[in-house]
C-alpha cells in the first residue's frame, strides 16, 4: 500500500482485494477501508457505488458480463442475451435463484471483433452463440467454488 | 492488397512478444539502449515533436507539445498511461497490452525519461484481467532484465512502473477522471483549468498518454522523426491501428498508414461487407464519432480528413453497419452507453443523455411520436457543448448524423408504430 | 489543495458585462463580477462560500473571443473580457438546462416547503421553457427519505447540485453526506442509509436550491411569503451568530441565517436553529408560581412581587442576601440585575458565574473570531469548541483544512475533532506549569535545542507567526501563565490573541455589565467591599448565613461544579426567587418563580466572546403574564419601593450601561481588572483503585446537554444524548464494564445512573461523564474544582427506555 503516494490511493486496490476475499464489498470492508485511508464510511460507499466492478451487495459465485454495445449488438448480442436470461431465469442485473450466477449486461468490453463476447469472472469468451453459452454453462457449473472477479 | 510494413504490430501473432528475448529479436529495447546512452531528455522531446506524433487516445493532441507544457519548477512529475480502453468499437490497446507489453514498457520508460518523470502509473481497465496479468509478468521480466528499476543501463536514471487496475467506469478514460480514480476517488472529471500538466496526479505536473501513443515512441527514436512524419499526411502522420468491427468479413485490428482511404481499409484489410449486403454507415472513430457513409469511402483515415467530414478519427474504432441495421437501434445502443457511463456531474449530460435514450427506446418499441422526433432534432443545441468534459458532447454526433441522413427511417418508426427491421413488429403494424 | 476563495488579487482589470464597463480585481469569478455590474447570473451548484465545481451548467454565459459558452461560476475575469449574460445563445442554453432539470422534477410546488423561495421555480419563471415538451413520464426516486434527526430528503426534487455534500465536506469537514451511485441514478445519501448527524445539518436545508432537503421542524408549516421576519442574535452560546426569526401569527416557524462574515460566516448550528419550540410546550412557564408546602401553585405577578419584596427587604437590610445570574440575560438586563443587587438590595453579592468559568474576557490580547482565519497556530485548552462554540469551530476547521493552521489541543482527554490536531495530554491543574515552562523556553531562546514535548511545543510556537489561544477562563493560574507566554511571544514579534469561550451565551456581557462581586459596569471597581462569589453565596446559604437568594437565568443546581453544595444551598436558603422560562432544577426549589420572556420575545443587546455588542430585535410577543427579566427586576424593585433604581426599558438601561462604561474608560494596553475568584483547592485526583472501582470523574460537554430550553424542546429532543460515562478499555476489562450496560456512579454528593461506554479517549483511571444532564447530574460527583471521584457499580434498576434516538427507516 505504501507504494501509492497518498493513503487514499490504496483505497481501490484494497477494496478489490476485499471483494476478492468476500465476493463483494462488505460493510466490514467499508469500515476497514475507511480506517485505512482516513476517509469516512460514507465516502467509501460513495466511491464503491461509482464503479461497476465493485459490488455493494452479495453476488453469485459466477458473474457473467455480457457486452451489449454496438459491435456486439451487430454481432447478435440481443439473441444471446435473451437466451442467457431464459437459461438462468433472471433479468438483467439479477442473480439466479440458486444464488450461483449473477448476470449483468455491460458496455463495450473491447473485444468487438469477436462479437458477441462476454466475460465470466473477468475471463473473456468470444463469438459466443447460444449453443456455445450452454456448453460454457456446463463447464462453469462443474467448476469448484472460487471467488468471483479474481484479482492477482 | 496494399502492403504496409507493420510497425506497432510487427511480430504480433508470430512471436511471443511478452518474452524479453523474443521482443529484443524483434527490434525491441534498441531505442531504450540508445536513448539512455546517447540522448538527452530534451533531444527526445525534440524528436517526438518533429515526428508530428499526435495522441492516439482520441483527442489527437501533438505529443511533443504536450510534454513541453510541463512547468520547470522542480516538482516531481508523473507519467500516466491510459490503458482504460472502453470507447465502443475500440480494442487496439487491449491487443497491444496483451500481445506486446514490452513495447509499451519501453515506450513508458522512454517517455518518462524524456519528461523526467519520477513516477509512472499504468491505469489498466478493470475488465482486462488477463491483460493485467500478462503485463505484470512482462514487467517483472523487464525489471529483471534491467529495463525497469534503478539506474537503468547504468545511466543513473531510475524509473519504476506502478499499475492501477480500474474498477469499471468508462469515464475514467478521461484523463482527469483517471487521475481522480488513481487517487482513490470517484472517477469524476475535474474542472479545468488547472490542467494536468500543472496540477495532475496528487497535484503534481502530469502527462497522460494513450497506450498506442507510447508504443510509437521507441520506433520514432530508432527510425527517426523524419521516417515517422513521412507516413501519411504530414499533419497527421504515422502508423495507426484501426479496430474494425461490425458487419464485415474479417473484423480485427489492422495497422495502416495514416491517410489510407476508408474504402481500402474496408475492402483490402477487412475483407469487405458480408455477401449480398450494402453499406449503410460507418462509425470511423469510436462510439463518440459521427457516421460516414458510402459516398465518403475515399476519405483518408487521419485526423484532418475525418474532421473535414464533420467526424473524427477519435480512438480508431471503425464500426461498419450494413443495410440490415436499424439506425434507431444502433443509436439507442450508443446513447444507452453514454447514459450508463455518464458520471452524472453535469446537468445536460446526465439528464439529456437519459432523455434521448428514453426517446430512442420508445421509438424502437413503436411508442414514439412526432414530438419525440422534434426533441431529437433540436436537443443537440443544449446538450452538446454545454458540459464540463467531452463525454456529454459524445452523446449526439452519431445519432445526429444518421438522423440527418435517414430521417425517413426514424419517421417510419413512428408511422409504423414499430421497427421496420423487426419482421414481427412490422406485421403487427401492417 | 486549492486556496480558500482564491484568486482575486489586488490588480484591477477592465471588463465589460452586458454593456457596462467596470474594473474588478483580476481573477474575480465572472459570476461575482456580474453581481458588481448589477446583473445576476443564475446559479445552482455555485455557492460563494464553497469552491466552484461547475456542475449544474445553468450559469453559462457568452464570452467574446471564446467559441463555447463558459460557466460564469468558475471562469475568472481577465483584462478586456467582454461578457454577455443574456444573449440569445445564453438564453437558449439556460432554457435547455432548466428543461433538463425539470424533466424528472416533480411538479409538487404547491405543497413544497421551498415554494416561493426555490431557485428552480424562480429561474424557470425567469428563463425557463414552457411546459410543452415536458410530457416525458417522470423517473421515480425515493421521496421522504429520513436523513436522521433533523432532515427529510426528497430525492426526486434533488437536482444533484451537490451543495449539501460539499457543505458537509468543505465547510463542516465531516464528509458524511455523499453522492451514491453515478449518472442520473445518483442519489444523495449517507453510509449504509444511516442518519446524517451533524451539528450543522440545518444549513443544508438553506443552501439546497430546491425543496429536496427540508427541516423536520419546518416541514409543511408555512409558506415563505406568509412569514414575518425579525433580525436576531442567537444567545445559545457565546459566539453570537446572527440569525433571523421567521414567525407567523405571532408564533415562531423557523430561524434562518443572517450572514455576518466576521462572526458566523453565514452559518448557524442546529442548537441555535432548532431550539425554539420549547416555547410552545406545556413545560414552558406562563404564570408566576408560589410555593405552597411541597408544591408550586400559580399566583399573580403582583402577589409574586409582593412576596419577594416582603422577603428580600429584611434580608437585604440584614446584609444576608445574594443575587446570582446574568450570563443568560441581555446586556441591559445584566446591568439591571447588578443595579438591583447594588442599589435596591444594597449588596455586592452578585455573580453571573454558575459554571466553572471565572473570566469571560481576556485581560489583554483580546482577539476577534476572524483572527482564527489566518492564524498559524491555535492553542486550545479548557474550552472544547466543537461542543461549546460550534460556529467558532467551523471557522477553526476551515483554517486547519484550508490555511494550514495548526491546532494544538491541550486537555485531560483526547478530543474528537474532525480536523487534524496535535493533542497534548495534561493532568488537571498542570496546565499553568506548562504555560510557564513554555514562556521560559521561548524567553530563553531554547526552542531549537531542547527536547521533550515542552520544547517541541515551544518550537512550534516559535515558528508560528500568529498564535491564537482559545480557552474557557476557568483556571486563573493557567490564564495568567498564558498571558505571560503570550507577552513573551509578542515580545518576539509574534502576533498573538486570546478568545475566551463563554460558559453561557452572554457571559461576557454579564461580566462587562458588572455581574461580579468586585466590579461594577465597565469593570470599574465597585464601591464598598467586594461581595460574595457564587461559591461563597452558596456556601453561606447552605450554612444558614443567607436569608434570601434571587436567581435570574441560571441553573446552579445542575451546572455549578459542586452540585451537592448547590443543592444544599438552594434547599436551605429561607427564601429563593427564580426567574426562568422552564421549571429547571433550580426553579423547582424556589419559593417564587417568575416566568420570563425568551430572546425572541424581547429586544436588547448581547455581547459575544469577542466583546462585540450586538442588537437583537423582538420577533414575537410573550404570553400575557410573561415579562422580560428586566421587567421582572423592575417590578420587584418597584414593590420594594425603589422604582427609580431599575428601569424596565431596554433603551434606558443601555444608556445607563454605556454611561457607566465610558466613565470607567481605561487607556489602551491596560489590563482589564479581574473578577474576584474563589480560592479553589487543587483537584483531588486519586488513582483508580481496582478493588474499590474508584475513578476520577471528568465532566464532558455536549452541544445538546443542559437543563433549560434545550431539555424541553421537541425539535432538539432527537439529538439529545443519553447520559453516559466513558471508561478506558483497560479499566473496562479490569472492573468488568460492558458497553451499553447501566452503571451507577456514586460520589460525595450522591449517585447517578448512566450508560456505560468504553473508549480509548478516556485515560486510564478516568471516567468521562456527560455534563449538565438533568437525568443524571454529573455535578453530584464533583467538587468545586470541577473534578471528582466516584465508584462505579452496576445499576440496580433499568430506567425507562428513551427511544428518541432511533431513526425510523
Ligand atoms: C469520456 C472520455 C473517455 C476517454 N477514454 C479514453 C481511453 O479509453 N483511452 C485513452 O487513451 N484515452 C481516452 N480518452 C482521452 C484521454 O482523455 C486523453 O486525451 C488521452 O489519454 C491522452 O493521451 P494521448 O495524448 O496519448 O492520446 C477519453 C476521453 C474522454 C473524454
Ligand atoms: S439535496 Fe439539494 S443541495 Fe443536495 S444535491 Fe440535491 S438539490 Fe443540491
Ligand atoms: S453555477 Fe456554474 S455550473 Fe453550476
């Protein structure tokens, strides 16, 4: 942390680390982050709420980010998204009933040449067709439990 | 097909350029060794200025000039690398980061040396987890090989690189928002002045440069400013990576000489349109740019030629749309992007973006009215040019360009009470 | 960090605004220059007290030679600038911004508190669009968000100008009110949706340009245009913030800031703002009361005055009478009170001091509040400004946060301060020594060489260009030691100054008016022998040596340090008359209680801690039988046959006071004579005894403590703390104190029950006990030094639950 010039510069890395441990930014993490950086809990929450990759509430073990911006839309994202929503039984932004999968349609993931694309726990999957998604779903289901959105 | 010897992407796809030895074999680190031995920071800035390199992040600001703005007051300086690539349709930095991270590192060290920066921060988009990992591995390899760290190559110059991962916000690509984000705050653009050159990261003089811009630096120093300036139009020269996507045969990143006509890129590099389709619109410079059309295919892909067409080179995201694409839907998708990514500080951007999005969604769902069209046609005057940062000014250009070009398509969404491109809806309307 | 209100330099530049040429300091914001030019540019996010942020974009103006419209709130003028604030383009942009703001704004103006003083409503009228295009269905956000004890937030009305969050950050330095989420989903909120607790919260309702933030105390009560305004001065503490009292049909509806840059900078605290509804509670005294056995029964004013005369006359003739009070009266009334003592009762037994404060003014080096703004170092001891002088504290916070002022706090326990401060722990009584050592070290030029914390502080003092000391005038020894230190520093060309925080709102006025035993009005030595101090009077009364006490606007039963003595005195004295607004602990023991008018119900002057005398006007009429203190004093004087000695008229009284003051005029540089003080034995500090669970008791102040108005006000009730005692975690572990449990603290004067808290701010062996709480008077545990000892045990019974603190979701 000391490598960041100012105490608050350690805030986002710290929150990313906490989220990696707990799956989301817990209230405890908020207080710890506030204590670490010398800002208030409210300020920490304000910052957390600004960033779409920081979660203020519990999410599934598997986080699916499906790109919905223009190039992916041109590549058939709409059909894919409908399929995913139906498969998981969720609406955009929701977590599946079993609590395993959180589905979020997101903005351009910078992989537009391989549309439609999505990320599963920040791992890219390219040119995803509905059939390909079903296949992926099986492999994810079989995966051992791990933290969502791993950092390093 | 026209041949252009790739510069920035040389070896990409053939060699493992994350490996120091392979990168060296590909011509890497020659510039760094040369510069640290023989060049003063001033001469590097002079060379970069002479090359006419313009920033590849979108604004196209001359890089040498930007470096020259730093006040000479002895305060520590920062070099920040903008690797937050999130402009719709743009994926070149993503590729450079993952495929040739050592080239970026070399560019960073050279640039930091040139501006005498004490600290280098690379801001990597949060979604680029794989890219971040690759970069970190390359960084430690470069550090081990003595290209990063203390007393580089015995020159007495020291530089280390700090990596900050983004946390999900397009606006953090805007340079002052990025600085806020690195400082651990909400990524909200700052009021300017002061500009980063005077009061940037932690209030210190700061230069923010795009990944591709920085990747150009080693080549300018090895091959010389004159070589660089000779590629393409003099005021807008150099090799440029264009991210081509959308309805083409071979989407992908293509390195072209600046000034290449749009049609050649489409045809010769990207393999042309899908069979049986005709061209409808191209967004030549990312989601923020206005569209060009079939008659504009002779336009050169460079800053000035595209500006003359009331659009821009921007980030170089080249999105091709053919006759099967609904312009209302395409616009809606982009406006939704800006609405979602607006930080919300400025009223016009925050409220206007949301309003335009709702109108387009209504039109697309067949619930639009003539009043909606009137708003779309007039809102630009109060929505654009009234905000603190350029995000708000990016909401309207594409929409306006296609609205002017295809007014009947928008009107039809009202008269048909549905989208003419959606067969199901057309039947309902009929 | 940007400088405070930066830029405006002395150099003047020429600008043209809407055709009128003027010359303004270079760097002036265009919006301010426009004001000088007589035009007003509409603003939402801009507030003159805060850094420009340029968010709302309503202030766009046209500047020649600049292609894009520029925001007037953040653009600074340069030589030759030509500005148009109402061109066609500007009108269009404004219209556009208003249209955007109104898109999702509810059209509930008819029921909105802000209706009539809303900037959105006003600007829409002046510059706004017709309603034609605003057919867009509104997006909905939470309405009626309970933001805690004082405020309700309507997110739909919010235009996200962020004045409120910036106030909480830049001005209050508390940073609890924040923006949550981003884009048009942004909301104003707090951590985890918890309450927004701040002593300054009410200010956000004023600066909110729309009706998004409203005061619970004022919601739906009146429309701005129905209100009658009266300029007043807050008398809740010694800062003397200026404010306005808004009333309707003779009843106070709300209070509002009345900017005085040199005093309040345009802010008031919530205690000052919200303490007025007690006037309309049943507990407010409206009729005189006379003792009948154990009870107090209503009587007529004449009967009350007659009884007073009957009892005070003989007591006065016997020289066995005393008068206590003045610190809560106006200057005029304090003058009347001492005149009553000296001329009617013929005694110098008069004293306003019923807290630990001995002096309300510095003997020399008097400072102004604005001296804090550019102080290099503020040295605080005794006083605790966050709780005792909130608006002074705001100034201090800003100085520390914005001007690199160093704050050094010397005290027996670690204070909770929102800005950075150096804390120096001292044991009670040692501070005078510390000041002397500092004076010596500075005097002998040993600031560079020495080590240890004394040398360290001395070094900081030596490096500080301007030093302001803030204390509470409580310890005469440290006060004179401080004078020596400052004199030494002044000798080395440091600028120095002193502010004494009063224990009562008009302590300084009472002192100056002569409500002390040895000094008359204007600090002139009184004729005859010095009278008794409050402590001496109470002692005499307790010992049967006084026959009567007259108390006006003071509650020694709760606030006098030695509470046991005070209660004994008030119970034993044969005749006790008290003038009060509510039935305080002291009034409850009286033989006669006169109901008195509040500050809103009379006019006069008060003197703040700087010595600045300020006029306050009358906002509303008091109830029929309720008189001002001056009228009560005059009434009793008349009943005693001394009608000529005391006038009930503020004007006549003030004239008398001013006459006396000019007669006592001293030459510049003279030390102000000092009020007589009790000889106080040093605090009996005993070490904690684990087996006997004995602790040193240090009372701690709280903004909302006290037994008077604030204890009876429904508006401030949710903010009032419950009595508590804080002990160090080490002690808690040793003697088995669990946070939240009920404790009984037993001391020399009785015992009190409080809630247990555990925290590191309490030194080992010390229990920090909330002072001045009627439910649990800490002064039962204290002696005259202001400290005491008590044993701690678990409380036997559970008291009734006070659930006012809880905030409904
Ligand atoms: C809303 C917004 C988003 C931006 N996103 C990016 C981005 O993702 N990558 C980038 O390099 N520049 C981005 N920019 C441009 C940067 O602000 C800045 O101009 C650039 O990083 C400067 O580097 P250059 O001079 O090397 O181009 C963005 C600008 C705006 C206004
Ligand atoms: S609540 Fe009021 S002051 Fe706060 S941001 Fe909203 S409109 Fe502005
Ligand atoms: S008042 Fe200028 S932008 Fe808000």
